[in-house]
C-alpha cells in the first residue's frame, strides 16, 4: 500500500474518532489539517517502528487473552501518539486512557473498513 494512501487512511480514521468521542479532541482551528496529517504520519511511524516491539513484549498477555490484549497494545500506541503530538505542540488531546482505548477501537475499525473498501487489506 502506498505511503500516502496509508497516511490518508490514518487521518480519516483519526478524524472519525475525534468526531465521535468527546474525550478525544483535536483543535482544527489551531494547526488545521496540516497538523492533523502530521499526526497521521506520526501514528503510521509508531505503528511501523514501536508497535512490533510492544507486541513481542506483550506476547504472553496476548496468548493468555486469546488476542484481546492486542486492543490494549493499539491503545498504548495511540496514547504514545497523543503524548508525542502534545510534546510537538500539535493539538491532539485525550481526557484519559479510556477515551484513548475507545479511539483506538474506532481507528482500528475505520482503518480496516477503508483498507477493505479500497482493496488494500
């Protein structure tokens, strides 16, 4: 899958999560869409670089929960994305891990749906 398409899918999935959840926010007036696309790139980089290491470390928990712990891994990567975006001065915020967990569920589902629809999955 092309890198640009992956960034756009990440951005669309994050946008849906921001629109649906009141505790997961992005200030479009501040950085605009460019900042939002930077966050989508950041999420893609963290998914490619950090997520494999977390999955290996979490393997015993993943096996014990029959894969359900992967939802927590996705939420942890999204929480890291939120933390890094705040450190970079971007406007993505979350009111807690619960909101981040729900946002990770939405991002995963929307990404999967878009990849399937576009024939990339």
